[in-house]
């Protein structure tokens, strides 16, 4: 007897029969004349044409986060979608709010960002590739500012910009290590003044972070104008506003600022909008989309990038602080396989029962649960089930979570869609209805910048302290003197560990967090602290996913995952 080969994610997505996008919009009370269709299965939403909701909304905000990511996979996006479908199945008016995928990871190693199995968002291939062009607009707006900066210098440099103090890179939405460090403007007088520079990936652009922090077009343009691109010879900051670039940038982003509407495999509404890097930026979808979802649904399920030490912390300390959001619940996703890796198991033997490794690795999960409690949030644990998980391993997770005061719920949404996450949905509703959420950021606005960084390092990473360089200390003093001291901080470190060492798994303590640089994101509204070696332009792996992506005879795309 032969065993059938399981279908891939894209094969499952191709079998879906999407409902018309106006019918998806109607589930949230969005009229058809508020839709700007991009084909048959996706649309922009003109929020000005959406009537104000009646009743007791805004809705309850549920944050889905995870343990530190591993090569075994955790399934955060899949769980976000599965939970949203499950809430709809039990009769709750629900919206899901997600980030847009980046082309770089799609063609690189990570793959797409539309979920998996029977908990997916469609049209899968279109979302993962070009979608509605938002990333292209962000790339163009960013590079317009770079071009106007160099052009200003070429035509006399009236602002007195010091070419040694230009901070604004160029960007493209692709992994390309060859662009990390380069020399521009070679070839003679007609091409400008040669200088050293770099490309970042579009997700690392401050324009991306600004789009996701802006409340509306007016706020968007004001934030763009505050971008600091360089300094003068006297150390005075030069902004996009000084270069008279902000208005044209906002014009490019006019349509990109509108949230995108698509659907799950079960026909439930999903707002996908924006996609900042979860290291250099806050790693969350746009505030515009989140606020729209909260005004249209009773329950909104969203996610934050990477593990809870990065994504959830930034969601809570940056996005919620700036946007005035008050989440009602956090869900931490874990898998048996990933916990085994955190517990020291060999990556080649994850399909073999290893209760001891699960127990040791559970320390990583429990730390995230405890950390989220410090923000005043109730926490549930979603165990994303794999077929190789054994009853003993699953029971162990439930036991250790129970001892820590958190309920762990087995979820099978990958295999069964929303039906596989109904238990999680019912418990989430029960927890929210009981109340008890008292959200608060983990540090105060008026704390000095380095003290904010140290608070995160000690309270979230369980470090013994931080080790800023002397240049970082001087930079912190200068930023505070310039009026940026009340901004939240965005720590850029490895996603694989609580420490700055990607090989240090589990739940380490006593490590020191090195801070090598502070970068001001004045338009986005935070200060980035570079901890360890973090790349703002990733590279492709030895065997990139692009080698598997191809067109079939019928014109359909295959090979995406």
C-alpha cells in the first residue's frame, strides 16, 4: 500500500474557491463602494467611505506571538489565521490583521507569510509576490529621498551637508549581500561626488516603519518630513523636510496607505498592510489597518514578528504606546519540535520522542509567558501540533504551563483549519470576557534612553546589564539633548535567542547585552539600538527558494511555501 504525498501549501491554496471580495467586505460592514478592487480576490479599502460602526466597538485585540524561532518552525502566522477562522466559526465577528510578505524572504530561505496548510490567506501566490504594489511604492518613495539628497549636494549643497555624515541608504525588496557596502557616484563630475553607502532591504526602511505608524495621510507626510537623512559639518540634522521631499513621497504613498482586504481559505476577512523588519523596526502591520479592524470587528487577531522578546515587546512598547492600543490577550505559539531544539536535541532527530528535551526547552516558553504577564496581559499557550508529537510530549507541555499558571491548548488548524483551533478560540473568548487585562508598557516615556534599553535587557532578556560603547553613550546624550529622549527604543538583536548570541538557546540568564550603535528613526518615532551583528540587508542562502519557484503550463505559480 502506498501513502499519498501530503499537499503543499500552494497546492492547498490553489484548490480554494474564494468568495467574491465584496462578500468578504460585507462581513465587516464595509460597503462595496468603499472597495478599490485589484483583480477579483483582493482590494484596497477607502476608509473614508466606510460608515462609522454602530454599537460597542472598538473590538478586543488579541496578540499572537511565539517562542524564539528555530529551524523546526513554530507557525505563528498559521496560528493567527487558524484562531481568526475559529472565532468566526463560533459566531464572533472577527477580523485578522497581518503584515505583508517581503520578496526577499520569499525567494530566500524563510518563504512566504500567508500561513500554511488549511490555515492560509488567499490569493497566496499574489500576496507573496507583488500583491497591490505597496512595497514597490515604499521602495520608490525611499529612493526618491536618496536621489534628492544626492542631487542637492550635486547642485551646490546649500544646506551644507557633510558627505561623511549621510545616514540615508537606498533600498530594494530583495536579499542581496553584494549591496551591503558600496561606493556610489563613480564615473566623473557628471555623476556627482563619490561616497560610501549601502542598500537595505525595503522592510528595514524607515519609510516602511512610518507607513505603519501613521494614523492618516496628514500624519504620514508630517512623519516623512521628520526623517533625519544626514548632518551638516556643524552637526545639525538635515531632514526630508529640509530637502523638500516629504510631499512628493507622500504622493507616491497615497494608495499604499490604504489597507488591503483579502480572505482566509474559509472566506473570513483579513487586512494585510505594511511589513516592517522585526529587528530594525517594530515588526507589526500598520496602525491604520489595526484601528480599522478594531472599529469593524468584535475580535481582532494580529501578530508581531519573531519571538515575543522582539516582536511582542515592540508591539507593546512601541506600537501600542504610539497608537494608544490596549490589547486584551496574548497567545504564545510553541511546537514540540522547536522546544526540543531549545532543550538541546539534535535537529536530525526531532521526530523521535524526547520528553527530557521538551521539558528543558519549555524554559524558553515559560519565560515568554512570564514576560507578557509583566505587561498586564493574560496569556494562553497554543501548541501547534505536528504529526510526530507524542502524547507524553504534549502532556508535558500542558503540565509545565499549568504549574506556571498558564493554560496550554492543543491546536490542529494546519490540518483542519478553524475547526482545529476552536478550543483555543473558546478559551480566548472566556478569558477576555472575564476581564483582567491591565495593559501597561514596561518602561515610562521619561526614562533616559539607555535606562529604557537596560530595562528591556533585564526584564525581558534576563541579562545582567548592557554594555554600550563610549560612542553610544555620547550618542544617547546628544539625542536626549535634541529632544528625542522620550521616544521608545527598538532593540535590534538576533531573533534566535534571548541574548545577542544566536547559538545561545533556551532561557539564558546573566549575559550582557552589547550596544554598538544608536540610530534615530525620528519619523517613525523611536530610537533603534543595535545589539550585536544585525544585517539590514540579508543574503540569499546556498540554495535559495527562488530555485524552486516556477510557472506551470497553465500559468499558475508553483514552488512558493
